[in-house]
C-alpha cells in the first residue's frame, strides 16, 4: 500500500497513540491490583531485586547465577499467578491488551509492515470505515437461510433456492480456507437478481479474511472506475499510487458491476484490473446482476474469458430478501 509522507506520518502517530494508551491502561490495572493485593507489588519488587543481584553475580563469574535467577522468577511468578486467580483477576492481567497481538501495536513485524498496518493504510486512503460497520451486521454469524425457499426450483439446475445458497456458502468457506494456497488460487463471481444476498455473501467472506489478517478493499463499480480514471487522467502522484494499490490488496471486492456508466474506458480498465490481479494471484470478488452473455456484450470477450477461466461462478436465485423483510 503506497502512502504519501503525510499519510504515513498520520498512521505512525495513530500507532504511537495506541501504544501510549496501552501503557497507560496497563499502569492503571497494575496500580489497582497493587492496592487490592499489596503482596503483588512485593513480588514484582522481589523479581526486580533478584534480577539485579544475580546479574552482578554473573558479572563476577558465578556460572550458577542464571539458573538460580530462573528458579527464583518461576517461584515468584507462580505465587503471582495463584494470587491473581484467588482474587479473580485474569491470568494475563499484568500484560498489555494489544489491538493487534501479532505486531504488539507497533505496526511492524521484523521490520516489515504488519497486516494491520496494511489494512489501516487501505482504510485511510480509501475511507473504508463504512465497510467495517457493515461487517458487524453482515457476516456468517448473522446469515440466515430463512429467506430461501426449498420449493422454489431453478429449472436450469433442478436445485431449490435454499440448496443453491447452501452450495454458495460452502464454496465461500472453501474459498476462505484455501485463500493463502497459491496452488488453489481462485476468485468469486456472484450474480443473479437484485436482493438475493450477493453483496451479503461478499461481506461474509470479507469479514473472515479481515479477521485472519488479510487486507481487503471494497468498491462499488462506480467508485472503482472513478479511482481508475483519476490514476490514468490526472497524472497526480497520489492518484497514481492509489491506482496501483488496487492491484496489491489481498482481496478486492467489486460490488454492483454493471451499474456504472459503461464505455470503452471502463471495459479496458476492468480487463486491466482483473488481468493484473490474476497475474499477481490476488483474489477478487465480483457481485453483479450480469450473466455471462451480458458481460461479453458490455465489457468484451476478453473480460468474459478472464472471468470464466479464473472465477468460481455462483448464480443465486430466489425472492428479493429486502421485500421479504419489509413484509414480515
């Protein structure tokens, strides 16, 4: 994720503030524990004193000092753990509560940007906060089969609406489970009528991948082509960097493909975007009302070829869930 200097500095300030907040909260917890159980402070002071004492012995050549220190610290920590349990404190009460346990809220792991930093950069550049709010409501835990009928049969497949969506959910889980396996690289193409759960399923997948530390970027088709046009025509460094970032996120979601104003530009840019991500083995999810024939008519045979050859095609059908919810 490319950032200009001011954006990078803003993120670093955010991480610095997060670390400061963590330290402040930890200090408050420790003070509270010391007041309630004074012996806990005595134990921590004893550990510090023992560490200094044994360090001096090590400098004087005492080869048993290190093992003696380990035994002392183990004894003190066992007593502290017992006291925490007795007074109903969590066992990790004296540990910082990190937002990201992988990088410990530094934003970096072994000198490389942590997945949380990459996603924070996406959120900053593209203002993706609405996606996160949506994912609280739309995820696998809130997904319901109640709106899909077991009696509504698709004559083309012989499967009911309910069986079809269950198959789609299974394919979504398979996509998630093999997401990091380059040998199983895949993409998802959801299509069908309005209001049958295409965007909801896209959000379910996004939530799972975000929770497992992957970077996810979401656009409506209109937003995507607007950003791509700025990268091509504006020739602004920030716009060009933003344009390039579309190709590098772990998952790109293009929602409502076909609702934008189509042109030769959108056709060529869609091909470029999909093809580049396929070459980089970066997965994409597309949700749309467009069937395969319509894709060819609107965007070209080349776009259809990339989708039909590299995407798992999932057609949903059934009643408009939005209408069903309003009528209940």
